[in-house]
């Protein structure tokens, strides 16, 4: 059962009930297993399950996150030089190495011609909308508008594709079917966007700036399509999930602002199979470890502690867990992850680390994990590198968690 959920800025935070209900399967957790309830009127983080494993406010805190003692601060100083968050002079430069060139299907200098399409489902597609024409390329997105959304106060889902930040095959065309289905299910516009890949000069933080630009542009132009540009959610898979999380967690960073328009509040972020701790992932046996290094450069230092500002280490700065320090009042987070060993690309420990950090700061959201049987019913198998339950590489993760995700996303931005 999903817990009560804060629906972005359009609903006040749900008050904390007097007694928290934790479930393991369909059994209530004995009171002796419950931890103390914090005083803050925030909702605790939970693991929902379609497997229904819920962790309450007493979720154990990893040792790294507990090190806020003087010793930890000295360790942090030795590992990472903190920088300004944009309000003062920066002491380091995060600019990535220029890209070596694009690949087929990538952004061009002028982009593709705009077109309007009507799909068999009744969804209208405003294709090839240019939201940024900078650095010699035109970045574009396709806006999917379902019947009944226009003029109904429906908001917009910005969809960020995955692909290890560098895959020529996993551009926005790979998420077209998901965009159409999400528009229908949620009852909102879906802006399926492109961003620069690593080899196109899109190494961190340039690709994050591209995502910010898409958010700013579609919010400013939403009224042209009779949508509400102040009701915006982000959905990303894999690398796109990392970008979506960072976009929400680093909204205050003026050094990341691409100046494509005013930045709207973000009602919700849904991240499927998102890398959250890049130094740890780069040092692992994951098949995308080298792609992490291509994306952010060297990953020699671990994330020492949470920092709301800019980190001089690009690998640390690109890690969502490094910025999960302060709970916002408007953004809710859904973390969707397959259990080990169904995802051989991003292990469960990555999302668990972020969920525990969110628990510490009282952020609103859910960690949604499907049961193994649900994944096998959808065609995925454990330890199957050819058919992983990862992001949108196969439909099994999205299908298995559909009934948990869609109602919450609909409540945040749908009509």
C-alpha cells in the first residue's frame, strides 16, 4: 500500500500520523521494531513494494552519512575542497573537456523542422521544438499532449532518456513510446527531450544545463499549448534519472543556470535505475563504470559528506547523494529500482544510499521496488545482462511498477 503522498506545491505536506505504519509484506511491524518518530511534520521515506517493504523513520543511517563529527569534517576537507554555490567567487572550474564529435541521430546546427502529428491514440505530438540553440547545435524535444489535457490546468512531464550519457542508440526516439503512454496515463503533456552526449561536449555539468534549459523553456512556453507551466515533473531513466535528480537537488545553483527562462517549481521527480553515487559506481564492476569516468573525469575521491554547494570534484558534484542535504517543500521524489540481481548495471545499493539520505532530511517520497515475480512476469530474469530490469532498456521495470508510479505522477501534474 502506498503511503499518503505530498503532491508538489499544489498540496500542503501531509501531517505525520500519530503512529507510523510499517509493513513487511502484509504484516505490520511490531512496535519494538519501530524507531522514534521525528518531530518534523515531514513524511518519512519508505520502501513501498509492490513487494511492500516499507522502511520507516528509523531507517538505519550509513556510516558515511553519520560522520558529521569534527573528524569527518577534517576527512572531508582532505578529500574535497568545497566551492561557492554561485553566490560568491567560484574557486574551481567544472567545465568538461570539449567533446570529440557527435554521432548519427544527434543534434545538428539547425535541428529538424517542427511538425505536428496526430497519433492513433489521439495524442498530439508537437515534434522538434527547439529549446536551445547554443554551442553550434540545436537541442530539441517532442511535446506529447493527450486528449483533454489542453486547457485543463494539466502540467508537463519533462522526460530525460538514459543511455550512459553517451549512447547514440538511446536518444529521445528510444523513449517515444513511453512518452506517448505516459501522456495518456497521466493526463499531462510530456516533453521528451534531447541533451548533449559526452562526446558532443555534454559531460557534466553541460548535460545538466541542457536539462535545466528544457525545463525553463517548456515552462515559459506551456501556455502556447494550453498547459500549466508551473506544474512540472521530471522523469528520467538510468543516466537520465541521475540528471533529473540533480536538476531537483541543485535548483539553487546559479552556476548551472543556462538562462533559458525562469525556473519553475518542480512538483515531482521519478527516477528509474538512477546512479546516485558516481565514485562508488566508477569503482565497481558495473558495465557502465568507464562511462561514468568519461562523463565526469576521474573519480578518485568518495563522497565525503553532503554539501549544498558546488564540489570541486566533478565526480562528487555529479552525484545526487552529495546534494541530498535539505528537504524542499515542493518536490517529491519517487525512486524506482529493481532488486538485486535483476539490474546488473546499477545495483540496489545506489538507490538505497540516496533513500537513506532522504530519510535523514525528511524528504517526501517513495522508494518503489517490484517483487521478483512481477519482473519475471514482465519478461526479465535475474542475472540477465541481455534483458535487465534497468531503466527503459526493457519495459519490465516500468510495467511492473506502473500502478505504483502513475497515480502519484497524475496527482502531481495530471488533470
